[in-house]
């Protein structure tokens, strides 16, 4: 149970929204454009939370160290921008979770590594985010997660101490960033994680298997 929580911050992809269909399709188009066979959507899904680096690794086996990575990442970005919200949805149970936070006057926000080029139009298109008190993108501060800077900036935007916030995310770097910022941390396994055991090793203060699972740790269940 977390005590004296004054704000709740969330990762975006894999935590609040299911953007895997659009992210995976953007990477897969790069394969088919090159005459390579399409991969099943389920191949991409576990990588969606890792962004371009994870999706391009799945599609082509490349890493950020490869000479072509930057060019291919931009191609991926262009494909993704063209279909940003085509098949992206909010996870079941998230609207109810946010509504409960609102009822208890707990401000909430988003801290994502997705760059503002995509974050801004995406959150503007989904009614869920109309009540978000802050949205911090991967390029809002000088550092992205796992650096704590974006989380500390979000807390500052909300006017609360970092130690009075909790951060919920579905990737190890979310937990690393949250711990470094001095926040309570929650690993979300209901999104893209195919192996819940991995999340148990991240060192988060809590692990939840559904959005509503967070409520018990906030004493709001």
C-alpha cells in the first residue's frame, strides 16, 4: 500500500493505450516495401513498449549501433505518423481507473519516451487524456527514461514532490526511472508483457495484472 500519494504518473504505450497494432504495422510495412514477407502481428506486440528500437530489432534484427539504424528509424516514424490512431485503443479498465482517480481528486499525468511529434496528436485524439494534468514526451527534457529527468519534470509540473508520486509502466526502464526519481513504482503486466516473471525482477514496489489492480495499492478499491 502506498501512503500519502498526491499524484499518479503513467507510461503511455502498453500501460494506458494499446498502440501495438499501429506500431507493428508501421514496422511491417518496411519489410513488405523491401519485398520481405510480412510477420504476424503477435511477433511485434511484445516489442511495442520498447518503441522503434524494439520494433526494428524484431523486423530486421538491427540495433541502434547499426549504421542504417537512424535512417530506418525515420522511415519507421513516417510510417507510424501515417497511421497514428488507426487501430490504437485505450486498454479496457483504464477509463474507469482514471475516473476513480478523478473522483478522489488525485491528479494524473503521462511520462512517455514517445516523442512529442507523436504524443501530442495522439493524446489530443483520445478523450481519455482531456483530464491529464501533464503530458511529458521523450523529447520534453534533455533526457528520456530510464533517466529520471522527465519524471522529475512531471512532478514539478504537478506541483508535488517526487516522493509523493507513483509511476506506473510496462518496461524495465520505467521502473529504473521511477526508482531513480524517488517515486513509488508499479510494473504493469496487462499490456505487452508475454512473461510476467520478467516484471517481477525489475525491483518495482508493486506489480499489477490489470488497471484496476492499481486501486488496491492506492487504498481506493
